[in-house]
C-alpha cells in the first residue's frame, strides 16, 4: 500500500526565526491576491522572545477580531518583554485573525471565516483556513502552554474569567486548571462549549497542550479593569510556566462551573431585551431573568426568559436588540473549591 502523500506546506512564511535567541518582531506573511494588489499579502504581526532552553508559551489574541483585551495585553507584552527576563520562549501573536481585527469584526471580511471554527484548517483553503492550518502545524507543535484570549465581542458581555475544559486525560486537565488558577482572574470557570468542533481549544487539547482561554468582558470594547486583568494574567501564566522568574500574583478568584447545556439560554424571539439581573447576580431556577419586547407595535406582552437552573448570571446578550436564536444568557454554578 502506498503511503498517503504529505500535506502541502503552508503558504504562510515567518520573517522571524523561532529558534534564535533574543527579541524578534516580524510578520507571518500570507499571500493574498486581490483586486487592488495582485501579489498582495496579509501581514500578521508576531513577536518571538527567546533565551536558552525552557518551555514555550504561545500567546494569541483576536482569534475573533472584535475582542480587545488580548490584543491590548499582547501588544503591550511584545513591546516590554526582554529576552534576559525569559527562560525558554514566548511566541506572541496579538491579532491572530488579523483581517477580522483590522475590520473590527468577529469574522474575516475576506472570506467570512470564523477562525475559531476553522481548525485544524487547510493549507489550500480560504484565508481563514490557511491561518488555522499554520497555527495547527507550525506554531502549536512548538508550544508547551497556550493562552488564547477571548471576550464577548460586540454581541456578548461576560464576567471576567479564565477557563479550561474538562478533559479525558485527568493529568492534562489538572495542569490546565492549575494554569487557570495561576492566571488569577476574578472568576475561574470549568467550561463547556455549545459546539467545540473547529475550535483552537479542541485542537490544542487534543495535542496534549496546557490550554487556557478567557472571557474578559465584551460589548466590543475593553475597559481599564478588563485590560488590567489580561495584562496581569498573562504575566502570572508565564511565571507559572517558569518562563518568567517569580511567583504569580494571586488574587481572590471564585470558581464557577458550567455543568450542562442548561447553562445556555437562547432567545426564541426577536426584540428589545430588558435584563432583570446584572452580571454576577444570583438567579434561581424558573426565575424570570430577562424580558424581550416585540418592537413592531405597542401593547404586546414581552416574552419572559426564565433560568433553567440555580446559579449566577455569567454572560448576557449585548447590545439591546436581539434576534431569534441568539444567545441571551449564560448561567454558571458556584463551586466551593477549585
């Protein structure tokens, strides 16, 4: 039987040498032929900081382009991190889905691709699939620990939390949750996904990596508080990994769990949302936590959205108008211990 042919190489080329000591600022260049530039490129900023032997951290932001805490923290880290402070290697990609980031959109304006639903990607696919393929085959194998920043973007708002997933490999799971604890966000989450197919999380965890993600706010902006959480968290994680010297700056964190799909509430109606609970407030099963008012005429009764379980409001729809099928709320339960 003939062996399967090797997959074609990635079309993305790096202007940095991932094996060289020192600080390098460069780009991941993806050829992109278009109307205004026949031999054009997507130029994704990247920084590599390396000194000697040690673990590698892969730090990524703007997997979705309208989420800003990660890019703020990582552009700042790329500017300030010094090679002499590092034992090992730090790979920083502040805006992974660079076309979406430049357009302030969740998905790419080039191909409508949602990068965090495109893994493992394809070297001969769309622009978004090519980025996912490069991360999967070229960046991820270099990493021991991965931090992929997220927040709610323009359509959700979250309690600021770091998160990991329950995994079949309990040793790997413990390492992931230890990293979440070291990140030390105000909230820490045992997370489930609505649909994990195509996610960076899924590919990284399947490769055995320590993987941490976040949800640090939302509304299509960042606050001083949420950006500060991101900056402190990434420094903590690098200390936890032994890449930076010192101990993580551990603050108070409360552990949350998402035990089932009942955590997610979806709107069956479109209209104007009135939340009766704010983020972090307790909710009881069957309690009305939001109303959705029809906006086509006055005098109609609103749809009442009820909590499916006891817990607290961990995420909510943003902004004020909602479409049928949109995620309206996320309820998490409080854990007594990590």
